[in-house]
């Protein structure tokens, strides 16, 4: 009887997935994070300390490329939603975009660029980063849409999100710790293990909390879970500030690592936000009859990248105003251009293999193609009509701004004593104070989010009832 009920639910769209499908899907996020984290944490350092490009220009470049992406991502989402390729409505693009993405990532840090004139360096940085960003959207947007096409089951979506984010955090920890380690090994110098661990240890909570999400959500409720994580993160940021302001950082390694782990707990809310995207897609389907998975994921991607781009622009600009210039200060990482190129290529090639595994492991069960193409006007109307979408996009911007605003600066925190008092204050603002303020804003936006699990179940069953009439 139970088996028959399970099959009936599956036929209605509430598919139960096996672990091969879940992990296969998750490897796609691992693959993309090997490239994305390289850009988020190290591209600014590379451009300012290896190529010696003015930090103000680098910040402007990052902002400009992301503004381009704000227009490009909806184009990609609309194109994907209106088509149905033979290899899969969404998963096809893991292959179609994966090959050029890998090539573009390898070309991002060419060692020869360090010998060029400054004008050539600027042209190279602009073109290579813009091309990489545009191709990344061609892979990332359909990848995010795959989750909404695999099942309507809220518990399965939560497990998929947990699996995806565990894989994403594996990619994050590999890049954040592995990049400085790889640079040091390539030039045969001693590895700064304190720096490497500080860069990556904030991802540790993901491997404990994400697999436990179904239990934690049951105990605390959806919003209660978010509030708990944010509170722990705020305590961690406060501890890092106190240690950096009043103590010698190098004499408190254990306390610093504990505090950094706590900040990672708070920033983990950013990973959990992806679980809200299928909810917004379902709410849109309930109102309109279409399931605009790629379009909503494109808009989520724009918000996500908006947070990243604002961080990439404001960090070098404001720190320069305060008195810390990345190009002239002592670099926190080795500056050998061959080392940067080699480490980047390794991550890119491994990422392509993982994209292939994601393509093979993901199965699309729920996809729709509109009878007539979705117009940009209709996309705008959907944004205006969907209050849940507006809130989720707002959360995306703020939480990922909090996550990335301290990314490049984290490499400098373990060496705080090496810098002037003005530079130390700049580092503390961007590693502690600003992220903490932004987490408080995230908590307020989550408070305003209206969709409960009970309401979603009701919406899903109404949608399935309509389709069976």
C-alpha cells in the first residue's frame, strides 16, 4: 500500500530521488565553484598585485562586468525557458557551455600578461573577465533550473539543496585553502598554514549543518533555523573584531579559527537561500500556469552577482580611501604569474570533468515550454507581481554582499600586525563590521518572507490537480 502511495505521489510530480541523482546534481555546483571562488576570492588580488593594475579600475571593472550580466542573464534565462534541446531542457547547457567555460577560465590569468604594457593589461583583463562571466551564466542559470525540474517534493528539494551546497562548499574550501597552498608549492616556498586555514575554515560548518538540515528545520522551523544561524554568525564577527582590535592576532590562532567558523555559520544562510528559488518558481506557476524555472534562476543569478559585484567594486575603492592600496601594499600572496596560471588551469579542468558527471547524474522530471515565447515585458511583469521573488532577490543581494565583501581582505587578516593602524582598521571594517551589519538586514528580509511549507504543499497539490483535469 505504501509503495503504491509513493508511486502515486511520483506520478503527481512528487518524485523521490536516489543518492546517485542527488550527488550527480551536486557535482555541478562543485564544478562551478572551482571557477567562481577563484574569481570571487583571488581575481582582484591577481589584477592588483600580479598585473599591478590600479585597484580603482579593478573595482570598476568588476562592477561594470556585473552590470552587463544584469542584462545578459535575463536574455539567457528567456532563451532557455523558450527552448527544449534533445539532451535535456536545462542539462544540455552543462556540455554546450562547459567547454568554452573551461577555456575561458584557463585564459583568465595568462602568465604572458604580466610582461605587457599597462594599456594591454587593462584590455586583456576587461575582455577575459567579461567573456568568462557571460559564459558562466550560460552554465549557471540552467544548472540552477535543474533542481526545480527534478521534483516538487519539498523534503526532496531540501535534500537536493543540502547536497548541492555541501558540494559547493567543498569547491569553496578547495579553492580558498588550495589556491594559496598551490601558489606556495609551485614556487617552492613555505606554506602559510594559518592564512590558508583562515581563508577556508569558515566553510567547515556547511559539512555539519547542511546534512542535518531536515532535522534542524523540523526542530527550529524554516525561519527559526535562519535566525539561529544568523545569530551565531554575528557573535563570530564580533569576536574577530575584538581580537583584531585589542589583541595580537598571531597569538590567538585558536580563538580566531573558532570565531571564523562561527561567521561561516551565519554566512551559510546564503547557501540556504537557493532552497527558496524552487518555492518562488512554484508560486509563479500557481499564478500563471507556466513554470519559468530558467527565468527565475536568471533573476536570482542577477541578484547573487549584484551582491558579488557591489562587494568587488566597493572593497578596493573604500579601502583605498581609508588608506590601504592593494597594488602598493605588501602582497598577502606570492606574485609569480606562472603559478597563478597553473593553479587556475587545474581547477578549471577538474571542474569540466565534474560538469560531465552532473550531466550524467541529473534527471529532469518536470519541465514545461510556454506555448508562446516569454517576452522581456512578461518577465518584468512577473517580477512586479511576485512579492516572494522580490524578497528572495533582496536577500540574495544582501547576503552575498556580506559573503564576498570580505573575500579578498581575508588573506590580510592573519597578517594584521604587518600593516599600519589605518590599514588595520580598513581590514577590520571589511572582515567584521560591514558583514555583521548586512546579516542583520538579511534577518529582517527573512522575517518578511511569506511562504510557509504548509502553504507550498497546498499550492503544489492544487497545481497537480489542475494538470490532471
